[in-house]
């Protein structure tokens, strides 16, 4: 796979081509339109997390695998600076993944920021568990069609195999710290 420094759309295009898959086949398997995949691969739009997850599922990759950069020294880092966090969000949702460069970690941790009016998009679904705490603001967690309004100081614990989404319908920024296991997010 190519370097993490490549634009996400270009990386998606390279992965698809390495798999010998056409854009039309990727669209068919992911449930997206051919034009959506083309626009994403040209980096004309940044896909929502749920859209990116649909494509990566077809390509056999998790979000953390797609964005993780192998440690240059071969040794996992102990201290990870803020500038080294890996951004996996888009469209008003920042999800900065804490990653030490090892491919075999068992837990993924995210620092999430939701701008007013932002959402993770369609329902997200992946194997495992997720726990999180709202540090600031308000968020609506929707899981299995049930909505749960959460405020700063409250936490949640969910089975991520159930379709879920996060939406900030307030006029303030929302910040969350979350952990996922296994690291297949």
C-alpha cells in the first residue's frame, strides 16, 4: 500500500486498483454510486465516515488499517504527540486516532470533535465494543433506531455490531474521548 501522506481518495483508488476492481464493481459491492466513488477518488469530496467504512469493508480494511502509518523505527512509540494523531474524520467530524505505529494493537482510541450540525452520516456498524465520555457539549447517539441524548460528563457503552450514529444538533462543539475493541474500527 502507498504512503499515508497520499490524499484519501488517491489511496482508495490505489487500493481498489491493487485489488483489480473497477469503480463500477466497487460501487455495486459497497452500495454507493459509481459517480460517488469517482468523485471521492479524485479528492473532490471528502467522504463521511460511514461512506468510507462502506468502501473499506469491500476492500477488506478497517478505518484504523487504512489510516495507520507503520512505525519508521520498527519499535512502537510510547509517547504520541498531538501532531502525530491520525485524522480519520471528515465533514465537520474530526476523529483523531491515537496510534503508536504497531499493526497488532488490540484497542483503538479516538479524540472526537463534532462541529455544530455535524453527523457521522449513515449508521456505522463494525464488530466490537465502544465506550466513550463526552468531555464538552451535547450529542445524540442513535443505536438500533433509538436516540439517546448525551451531555458533557455522561458516558456510553455500546455493542458496535448494532448500527449506530452520532449527531451534534446543538450550536456548540462536542468533544468525546472513545475507545474501541477490537481495533477494527
